[in-house]
C-alpha cells in the first residue's frame, strides 16, 4: 500500500518517492520544492485536520490534505 504525506505522524520524516498528481498540480508541487528524494518532516495538522504543515529544504510549508495525498513517500522514519 502506498503511503502519502497524510500518513505521517507529527515528528516523523520520510523521503518523497514520487508525485502522482495531474500535470498542473504536479508542476505546482515541484515548484514548491516537493521533488523525489527530498526529505520532509510533518510538523502538525491543523486543529480540524486540514491543512498540514511540513518542513523541507530549511523552510516550512502548509499544504491541503487533498494536495498532500498526491505526494507518495518512502517508508517513514520514526521519530
């Protein structure tokens, strides 16, 4: 079963395996720095579960859960 950014728990890290979105959304996610091989850490989910905040490339990024579901990750590193 494929895991996405949404499957991480706060404090967990993982490397991005691939982006499975359509062309325009895939390009937007690439432009934000979400490229294969990039290490990401889930910081937190908003109080109602959407959006989520991640750390990558020395900055923090907030994504909607609907967008984060297109980011396939490798096996998470447990914090």
